[in-house]
C-alpha cells in the first residue's frame, strides 16, 4: 500500500498501486472542466467562456473560447463592454468552427455560460443535440430567452451541469511524483 495524493480532492489517502483507481473524474466533470480550462485562454476582462463539443463515443471533437477573430490582434481591438461585442467570437462559435470531425451532428456542447441567441442559431444549424451549461447568469436577458425559445422549438435539450467535484486541481508536480511510484516493482 502506498500513500499518494488523491488527485480529485487533494487529500492524502493510502492507495493500492496494483488495483484500479475508482475515484476518477466523471465524464461530465471531465468535459465541463475541459470547457473551463479552455476559458482560461480568454483575454476578456469580464467573462471568460469555454466550450467543448463531445460526440456519442465520448470523444472531444471541438474546443473553443471567446476571443478576437484570427488576424484581429487582441492588443488592437477593444475589450470594453460596449465595443467588444462587435468583434469577439463567442466560445460556442469557435468550438464549432474549430471542430476536428467532419460531422458534429447529434453531439453535445458543454459550455461555461448559457449560449446567446447568435450561438443558439449556430448550434441548431450545426445539428448539435444537447447543451450542457454551468452558469445561466444572464437568464433574464432577451438574448438568453430567445436562445431558449429556439432550442425548445428545435428540440435541442439543455440542462445545467451539477459538478461532482466542486474543485478540480491540476498540480504539475504531482506528475513527477506519480512517475516515481510507477517505477516501484510490483510484488
Ligand atoms: N454563451 C456565451 C456568452 C458570452 N460569451 C462571451 C462574449 C463576451 O466576450 C463575453 C461576455 O461579456 P460580458 O457581457 O460579460 O462583458 O463572453 C461567449 O463566448 N459565450
Ligand atoms: Zn454567443
């Protein structure tokens, strides 16, 4: 039995290194965490949004975050609330445009913030089937209500993600630690 950090909650628990780990990240937390990680690339000072598209085989087929269009320098274009809306590409749009699969029909999109009306249209036209979101902080906005109306009409389901783990930590040091454990001979 070896003592090694439990990556899901950071505590030190004894773990048998010859037995399969059970306390792994759930698929749902994994996909939403991927969207949250993508959001960390965003230069937007107010809202960092990420999106992750997943197919029926649980393969990630697209990732995106909100940012200026390619060729439009994020140093030259404005980030004020009023002006940025003219330029910024939303996370959902980038995830769809950046897809690495020919077909994203019937896929699920995991997104940090509920899609706006413009993204809803792109989601519908791309044939996505389900939207899983973390925050609905703009639920009273006309754009969110329009998005929901279109999703309902187009029979695209949407649901809020309830995380199993409130916090998911990435500790790069832990990777080196694991390598040491893996070199230990098994009985
Ligand atoms: N579903 C969404 C909603 C918003 N965004 C982006 C667009 C802006 O960069 C930012 C929102 O800015 P705020 O109104 O909070 O100043 O988030 C997105 O990518 N996807
Ligand atoms: Zn949008």
